[in-house]
C-alpha cells in the first residue's frame, strides 16, 4: 500500500509539472514524447499491460494520421 501511495503521489506531481495550461497539443507532441518511466510500486504484469496499450495507441495514431493526411 505504501509503494502504491508513493507512486500515486509521484504521478500527481509529474502531472502538475507537465501541465502547461494550454490544453492543446502541438502536432509533434503526441509522437515525440519521451518514454514514460515506470513508477515505483508497479508490478511487472501491470507495467506490461501499460507497454502493450501504449504501443497500440501509437500504432492507432500513426494509422489515423495516414488516413487523414
């Protein structure tokens, strides 16, 4: 529970730091994001789910942009 709470607190801090207040993404932002670092307290299984979903979203974004470009 302690590790989970620390990871949640770290994530909230990162989100506050990353929020620029504009609410809009530049076109290059979605594709050039640095990799999300694994927070403390995340199990291997949960992290693998995150990696799979992240890859799927990147592939979907790539195909979506190809369709509408």
